[in-house]
């Protein structure tokens, strides 16, 4: 599945689960994770990648900055992967 198809499916899942999200991806936001999720006062960042996609050095830096400031960021490659993360974070 392509990254764009994964994103469509992820957004559909978030809407069904009534999880607020912001899509922050454009040509001016290099390195920022694709989605910021919020539910029950808890934020998590989501980086979408297809099964072969690699995290760039800029993305690695942003993930480090988010984590070093107490945030959580996950790399999501499948819908099942996202479902596991949502159950863990928003149970």
C-alpha cells in the first residue's frame, strides 16, 4: 500500500474513532510528522511510511526533539500497527 493510500485509511479510521487530528504535511514542514493526534488531553505524533519507506535524517531529528521534550512519536506502516498504538495510548 502506498503512503498516500495509508494516509487515507488512517484518516478514515481516526474519524470513525472520533480522534481529533491535524495533518501537518506540506512542502514547508520537512521533518514534521504527518499527523498530530489528540484524545482525552493526550497528544501523539504519527509518521506514516509504506512498508519500504525510510525515515529521513531530518525526520529522525524531529522525532528526537519531540521525544526529548516528553512527546511521543510513532512510525505507522499499516492500519493494524496504528490500531495497536491507539489501543495502547488511548485505552
